[in-house]
C-alpha cells in the first residue's frame, strides 16, 4: 500500500496535538512491511515532523535552502510558495498512490484525487458545539461536513467524538466511523534545571475560550489566598494577556499565579513535581495532556464530560464543570491528603498503559485497509 499523507497541517502548525498525532502514527507505519508513505512537503517549520523519521533528505536540503533564502530575503522574489503548491498538485495529479490521508479540513484535494479513497480523522466537534468561540472560522465546519460526507472512512479519536458526529449530523453513516485513541509521546525527564515552587498545581497549554482558565482561577482564588505557599503554574500558552492580568490583579494573586515557558524535555518535570494537574476545559475530543499527566505520576482533576472519562477512567478526579466550589474542594482534598494523591497517581500509571502510538498506528492501518477494500468492491 502506498499512502499519500497530506501536508496541510504541517504547513499551518509549528506544534500541536494534530501534527503530533500524524507524526507519531506515521513514524510507526513507515517501518511496516509492504507500506510506503509519501509526504509531498518541501519545507515545514513543524518541530515534530522535522525531528522525525519522516523528514527525508530531500526535505532537509529544501529546508536549508529555504532558511538561507529567507535570511537573504529572496524567498518571495523567487516565489517559493508557488513552487510548493505546484509540487503538491503535481504529486496529487500523478495519482501514484493507493490512499490519501488528509491532515485537516481544507478540501482542496477533492478536485485532484479523482476516485482515490481517503480516510478523514475527526479530532473533535468543538467548532460545531461552541460556535461562539469561532466566529471568524466558519469554513472549518463547512469543510469538515463536506469531507465527512465524501470520506471513504472516518476515524474519530474517541467514542464521545463519534457520538457527537452522529448527534450533530445523523445522516453520516455510522458504520464508516472507527474509533482510534491517541497515544502519549512524553518521556519524563526529571533531571532538568527548572526553577519551580515546591507546592503548586498545574495548568498546561492554551487558556483561551473553552479551555476555561478564568473559571479555574476564580475557583481556586480563595485556596491560594489562604495558603501563600501554594501556586498555580500555567505552563506554556503564552504570556498573560491584559484581561488575564486584570483578573489576577483583582484577586491579589500576582505572585501566586505564574506563567512559565518550557522546553519539550522539561514538561515531564512540570507534571511530576505538581500536586495535581487541572484540566478545566469545557470540551476535548480526546485530551493528550491527561495521558501526559498520568505518565508522570501526577493526579488529574477534570470535568466528567466529553472524552475525559474514556481517557482517565477511574484514575481521574472529576468535578462538576458548573460548580467552582466542587473544583476547589477536589483540589484541596488532593493537596492535603498525601495517601489519596499517591493512590490516584498509581491508578494513573496503570490507566496510561492502555494507550500507545504503536497501538494507534496499528488500528489506523486497519482502517486504511478497510478503505482500500471498500474501494475495490
């Protein structure tokens, strides 16, 4: 089988869960017998792809050439973007592949692939369920529906995502949807030089909109005020914006709610040293940070909704997403009870064993084979 892996996510995402997913899955599949993978990508700044086995010698040369031309400010003059698009169209139109795998929801490829089968992965239904947060991004919903209707098969990243697809679009054939869970790439490194407080709870990643950071800060403000040794560390997600600074200042917690950047090899340390990891998001299609936290022996506190129960199982400490007091109480019980914290950590270490990129890759390949079989009928 020859798979053409669409480069769109690598052209738009320097890092993130979606590009991580494809890089991990196809880094496993590239070593499988009777399987070849083509990624028509001239150049990308995606850190996962560029550090993976998928990064070919041809792409390395092109990457260095682009870097040099950018330094000389010549890339626009020789129209590198034009050549990139022309190369992609050339590979698509040659049709020397058995299966096409799009990496996001741009439907550009439909005019090129003809009758070739394609398998679409749906990561979540956030745009459909929370449209108020994506007013300027309406094409995602339109394109996603079009691609789900035309896809030979669909991979959903959780049973909950599959359920949401069918609830929102009941006309989609449920028999063509397969569920394949993500894995976890984080390899804990506890021998790094990172300055962190001795006692903190952890929030990781973006804080915008449905990520529900404001709710978290308001819920634990009293907890922090009553314990000056306790901190909330926000790892990644960029500097606090003016609205966040205003909120933190209003609570008088400028010294206890801290934003910190991290390198990839440091994240495991952030999780491991935390009293607990809080994931207050209103919705997730899967939730890779839950696996990351459990991998590092860090208790996870999260809402009992969307895909969280599937991922965390009995290792999760669940709170009512509409009750700030419940969240505060759950966090407080973990901080104050070391035996409970250890018990949850051990459950997490067992739960995370159910997930791996090797397993995900094998199950994705099974779906790809189904798509080819359908196409031959």
